[in-house]
């Protein structure tokens, strides 16, 4: 056995130093601002405290079963109210400690109210593992999961065939949103069909929540979705956890919300991690202050990165649709060795990505898929603009085509990484407080 006692701190420090020298293009991650990090440093007593109990329908604490929670409950209420204001909703469930548990609570509550039939995208077409019959929906909740249809040419859900599937299967609810998500989903069209068969529509916004907050992506609730689930640490730069929200537009919806809340506590959560919950408050204020500018830049950066890669001979999907309308860029690198091989090669150059199944891959190809998924949200918060992403695309293309060795590119990447400087966030809680003093809070 390795000497774990003496090496632990060294390994952690090596990780920190290594990632500071890298450029991260994983679409599901983000850096935290100084204000969000300060929550950990200043209010560490929140860590490990329990806050079991019931909530009001708006998501604020109603009753807690432990003593000593009078102030943490105020904090929790402020986070719930902040999400409500940011997204213009009157129901928020702020307690899920991950996007996966946000989905579990939502699917459980809906299935109890409206039946166990569910329609969603399969994994190879961008669906999340929690949406799939092989994952939480099928294996944990025991839902009857069927698949929506996908149009490979449009690189999006096939509206006509999926509408027919909804009418034929009459599910209790339909799940939109995805892990592979360069273009908005047809929420308006499919939620209208879902209503025909008394089905509800859930929109998994985990990847695009920050873009929605910045008013630069589709607004799923305005387009007809009934509930939104999400993680809060991808394009939204908060604590690593989840959230659910929507509007209480009918007595039926109130009953569904009560079931979703019950599925969250006590069925899915006991302690819901108050310290990471508190981290979401600065992130909410950052999205109010900088959200539109940040979302604009992340999308522009994604398009420039896609264009640069395509101009340098890499197959970037969605070219006829402008490559992307989100933070994501999707590459088909099957002819250059596949996503796993190329992801490892890019990692040698300190460019961090992840391999990804593409719609035409076999589901058994998860370990060696054709694609690579890229996201620009973190490098955007690191302060990089179009010129930087164009240059990065050139460097990546050289590695993918085998024209440049990762070792030589690594030096250029480290020079870029040395220029990181937080944008679209508060450097400290004091800076956040100064901003709040100028606003109507």
C-alpha cells in the first residue's frame, strides 16, 4: 500500500497546480468566484449541520426538526427567494444536493401523481443517465421509460415522430433537456402535444441554467414546460448541487409540487448540505449582475471555437445550423482515433475535454465513442474572448490531426492559462455587498 499519510497534501496540491496550468473545456464544470469560495472560508459551521423538515410551496423552510436552525433557515429562505426572483417563478425546491437527485425527486413526485410512463432521450442521443431506463428512472424508480425520436440531420429531437410517440404511449410526463445540448429543444411543440394526453413536461436545464438566467437560451417555462430541474455548477456557477422550480398555476400543480417536495424530503434527502446551499446565493447575485454579458460571451466563444476547429479540418457537428446556440461544441473525431484516444492526447497538452457518444454510435461504444464534447463556460469565466478561442481551436486541430505533438502544444496552453482572470463574478463577498447596496434589495 502506498504511503497515503505523507502524500495526501502533496497530491491535493499537485491537482491544484496542475489544473491551474490547464484550460478546461468540459461542458459540465465551472470555476467559482472569490465570493462563492469565501462562503466556505467564513461560514464553515454550516458544513455538516442538519436541517430536516418541511417547506412551504414556495420552497422556504416551514418547519425544522432540529434545533439551532433559526439563522440557517433564514439563509435557506433567501436562496429560495433568490432563485424565484432570478427565474420569475413561485415554486423553488432548493434542497437537492445534485442535479441527479433533483431529477429523482421530480420524477418520483410526478410518477406518483400521473403514472409511471415516461418519455425521454436515450443516452446515445444526448439524454442523461438519470433519464434512461438503464439508470435512475428505470433501475431505481421502476418507471416505464420509452424514447423520444431524434433527427440526426437536425441534431435535435424529431418533432413529428416524437409527437406521434407521445400520442401513442400517453405518458405521465415527458423529459426534455440533455447532456449533449448545442441547440434548444422543441419545448413549445412537444409540451403542447403532451397536454393533449394530460402529460406533464419536465425540462432538465443542468447544462444551460446559466444561459437561461442570462436570457440567452430558450425559457422552458414560457415555452410550456411545467417543471425545470437542474444542477447548479455548470453554466450556472454556484455550489455543486441541484434545484427544481416552476409555477403553481393550478390546484393540480400544487399537489404535484407537494409530492415532489415529499420525494425530496424525506425520500431522497436527510441533511441537504447547507454550506453548498449557501454558495448558491452569491452565484444568484452574479447572474443578476453579469448573467447576460456572461451568457453572450460563452455562446460567442463556443461559436468561434467551433469555426476555428472546422476551418482547420475538424468535423464539427451542426455546421449548417451555425454549430451551436449554447456553450457546447460537439466534434466527430472517429476518423482521427475516436473520443477516448483524442481526449487523452488533448489532456497531455493540458486541454481538458471529455469523450462523448454521438447519436449514430452504438450504445455499447460508451468507452470508445466517436465524439468529443466541449464547453466554453469555464474559459469564459477565466476571461478568455474570441481571439483566444480561435487560437485554442488551431492548437487543438493540430493535435487531433496529428500534426502537432501534445508536448509542444502544452507550452502554448500553459502560456494561455497563465492569463486566467475571473470575469462575470465577484472577487469577494465585500464586492457582492457593494453591488447589493446599489440595487433595490
